[in-house]
C-alpha cells in the first residue's frame, strides 16, 4: 500500500474536501496548493499523477491530530481535571 493509497482512504473515511485538507496541512505550517493535492489522488497512469512523499503524509497526519484534538497545550500550562461528584 502506497502513501497515496493511505491518503486517499483517509480522505474518503473522514469525508474531507481538498480545501479542508489544505487547511489541515496549514495547521503544521505545511503549504500545498489544491492542484498539487489533486495530483496525489489521480490514477497512477494519469500524466499529472504525483507520488505522495513521506513528508506530505506525515505532516497531514500531524495536522489531522491538531484538527481533531485541538492544539497541544504549552509546557507548564496546567490542564483542568474534571471535578469528582461527591
């Protein structure tokens, strides 16, 4: 299974549009155009097909974590613990 296959499956499973993927990648300061992104989702025999590198997929996964969970709290910042009911 290639990085392109993984990227395609995540896109379908999470029902993401190209503009949403671009925004997710921007969360980790990775810039990519919608046309470059579209090249990853083409068939391998298409002339504009581009192989998805490890860096692109890694940045997408890191951005996806931020998108779904929220930004990582800064060191030293205390997290609020849920209060126990007595």
